[in-house]
C-alpha cells in the first residue's frame, strides 16, 4: 500500500493531480498530497520529486515477439545507401559459419540514390556461402541471395498461386526480390525459433518495453507466439499487458475454440483477427482509388470486396473483432465498407472494429470512421521516412495522408502505435512525429493542418489504446479503480521545446503498483 507523492501527474483527458494512492495493483484515489495522506495514513510514501508522471502507454500495433527475436539480427533502419547495408552483411559473414542463415530487416530503397531495388548479385558479392534473407522496412518485401534461392528451390519457372510476386529481370532471371506471401517459399527453410528461444526473447524484450514507458502492447502475431505469451503468463512472468490478434487464416480454428474478443484477463487477452487488404506505400502496393503518380499502377488488391465482407461478417457473428491492414485510400474504403455491411446485419454487436495504418484516406471516407464506430489505429513514427515517398507517389492526395486532425474533428477514436519492428517502439519519437510532422533533422511540418496537440497524442497512446482493446474501464488513465500503470519522466514533456521530446528518458516505470524499471 503506497502513496506516490509530489508528482506532476497527468491522469488523462487533460487533467492532473499531485498524488496517487495505490493498493493491490490498483489506484485507490488520485488527488492532493494533503488529502491522500489524511485518507491513507498507514501507507508508505514514495517521493516523485516533482517529476512529470504519465499513464503508461500501450503500443497499439506491434509484432512484439518478432521485435524481441530480432535483437540478434541485422538492423538497417535509417541507412541511406545500399553499400551501408552490404557492409553490415559483410561483417556478419565473418563471424557466421558457412551455410548458416543471415537475417536482417529495415532496408529502404527509397532512401538510396538511385532509388531502385537491390539484386541478388549485390548480396552474392559479400555472402556467397551463406543464405541471406533481408526484410525491407515495409515488411512486405524480401531481398535474398542466390544461396537462399537455391536452398528454397526457387528457379526461373517457379510459380506461386497466392498473393505475392517473385520478381525477375528483363532477361527472365531471378532478381532476388520477393514480395508478400511468396516470401513463405523462403521462410519455410529458415528454422523456427524454439519455445525456449521465444520465452527468453520475451523476458528480455519486456525490459525494452519498460524503457519506453510501455505497460502494454497489441500484438499481430501467430499461434506459436500466442503459446509463448500463454506459457509466460502461466509461469507468472508476463508483466506486460497483451491484447493478441491472430492472422485471419486461423479464423476457423479460433471459432472452433470458442474464442471471443476480450476473452482473457488484464495481462493476456484475445483481441481479434488481423486481415490484410493491401501492401505498402514504399513498394507501391498500397491499393489506390486512382493510380500512383506518373503510372497506371493501382497497387495490390489482396482480397476482393466480397471476400473481406464475408470474413468480417463471419468473425462478427462469432463475437470476434477484426483489425484490417489498409494503407491506400481504396483499401481503407473497402475496410469501411466491410464493417458497414456487417453492422447492418448485426446491429446489436458492439465490437471494437479497427483499421490499421489508415495512411491515406479519401476525404469522403473520413466521417465514416465515427459513424461506423471504427477505430483508426495509426503509427505516427513512420511519418519522417514516409514524407518524400508519399509526396512522390501520392502528390496532392497527401492532404489526407496521416490525417490525425481530420479524424479527431470527426469524433473518431484515434489510437497510436509503432508497428515495431518495422520502426522503433520509442514512444517519444512517435510523439514528436505526430506533433511536428517533419523529416528527421528538419523543422518544416508536412501537411501542418493535420497536426494535433500533445495531450491528444498522449491520449491516443493511453485512453485510445485502452478503448481499442475494450479495457477502458481498467486502464488508460490514472483514476480510481484502474490498474496502477504509470511512467515517471526525466523531463516535463509539457514544458520543454518539442525538439527535446525524443530525448526524454523513462526515470521510473510502475506496472500494477510495482516498480519494474528505473
């Protein structure tokens, strides 16, 4: 039983207090030092030293276990040339036994000069004796070498009957670039992590989350990953609040098991199903109403309108929410149409339906989020690297790219995350990206009319995320009856220049009333 005193405590929704009373992992009261000391005279005291306190954040879109496992892989995020990427691969080769896979992620050809896909020959030159598979920043494209193609048995005549593409050169030779589901031809030859490797990765990864002020994550992952979270929970070692979304291919199995959205407890619960409707901006596979600038390319349609309508309806009939990946304006419209169709047939259902990314919207569709009760789950931390690419391929349509202000004005629920490991889960970089909407190292804001206020950004990481997982009654703000999850900051985020926000550190992290970091 503890009193946290002398804080500058943001409890949520624009309000603040100076003290919290905590017992059994829950907040008993929030108020002044004097009132709480008088009300709870036997509680021990912890002095917050007049530091800024925020509710703990929930990253509303992650592949968290993948992030934990990738801590030992190559990271190419932010590298501005192909040569820099290849140099890291070359160094990795020196310390890796021949024949063993080399993996990495985060390369982005849109940052290179010239802007073009790399080739298998590039990798062959630095890794002739190791199969190499490197995931692009967009997480929809793999760059592989000849050894990897040989190991997977992929040749010029290999076909793939699902959504995906094996790119070839003009002469018909394999280029080394593989997209979407076709990447599974490579992945099935890379050994899956063992259960113990998954558990150890999660144990280590939780500390990475705490350092960013995260008490929770919404995970878009697979059945083996779910089992790892379950095992850790059973061992009473899961000290991160997880809402889990399965790929839609498991829908039949989930229905057979009787899982309903919200099933679970305050540490681990089933969120719903993840559906992909299109690809990404960077690879020009986002599904568009009008083609990408200067081309006749409308992007990639992963599911027809009838197919996604049927999936969303079937899930809803079984009390299962859906989180739909949609980048392009056409994909977002299809997702909204699917939710609208299901709602008309099942008006009594109150599921927390959501669209992931919402990177480009047609203005005619913005009001529909609030009208349909669809949550906009977005990742502001991706803005700095997307600005040039969006301007190039979307042109004037960028007025409604990452349209935070338009969505909030329409009364839509806005939720923020990172899409880690595609980006870092540094929430302070995410806050700055949403606040400033600028390229790294530059001051000029991109589409400044879509900027939002700091307290609105914080709420998107807290009360918004809690609402998205149906947990608004137990988390998201620091009020009586809710879990005692909060972070103590090194700087007062409300009283420093915006440019300093990415440098903020978590001084102390408390989850369930217990100090877990700092």
